[in-house]
């Protein structure tokens, strides 16, 4: 099993953790934005077949 030879510094560990958290924030903002555009009907590059399903059920 591979074992690191030296201890990782707090700065590197905290930097890596902050980067991970920042990626999560960006992903959440994108998801919220996409959800809003789908609900308003202004989504251009997103396939949302809810209207077709509603017509088929009736």
C-alpha cells in the first residue's frame, strides 16, 4: 500500500479543501440557474419533455 513520505502541510490541506468547497458552490449555482430557466421556459439547450407528457396523458 502506498504511504506518503512526508506529512501534508496544513496550508496544502486547507487549500485543497477550499477548492473542493468552491467547486460545490459553482455546481450548486449552475443547477439553480438551470432550474430557474427551465421553470420560466427560457431554456434553450435543455430538453424538457414535460409539456409532451401532459398532452399524452389527456
